[in-house]
C-alpha cells in the first residue's frame, strides 16, 4: 500500500526525469503545513543558484503566517527576483508532486509576474 507521501514522491520523480531530459534549470517548490520553500537548481542538479523560503527572518517579519497564499506570493516574487539577479530568465517548474493549486499556483503566478519564464 502506497501512502500519501510515497505517491507524491513518485509523481515528483516523473516530473524531474522530464526536466532532466530537457536539460533545463528547475524551480523546485516544497510546501509544509507551516512554510513554503523555493529553490532554483542548476541543470546538473547539484548546485542551488537561488533560494527563498518563508522561514527567512526578514520574510517572517513581513508575514504573520508562512503557510498561506500571501506567503506563497511573497516567496514567488522573491525567488524570481533572486533568480534574475543570478542571470536566470527561463526555468522549468518542479512542483514536487504537489497539485498545481492553492499555494503552489500562487507561487508560480507570482514568479511569472516578477519576470521568470516557464
């Protein structure tokens, strides 16, 4: 019997295999109940080029709660800004097996608005 987490990780593997095939920089997103995290990872998969999370002290001051849609929008804007500063315009979106809905969608939309293309 596959539990919820194993099913999510299986879905994530399929996405990551396709992104590796495309040889593209990926924007990986992870969410927990309390926080949301985003990383821009190099083509080889071993180097983090930019990162943002709702756990960072300066972000926590702005947000009352790290686990809601407004936090996801803030992190989306922040990761796009940091990626562009690192010279990255195009990424592949890796939602880590999570449904493209709610916080994941809010982060993706905010990153697109801030100038990332995927």
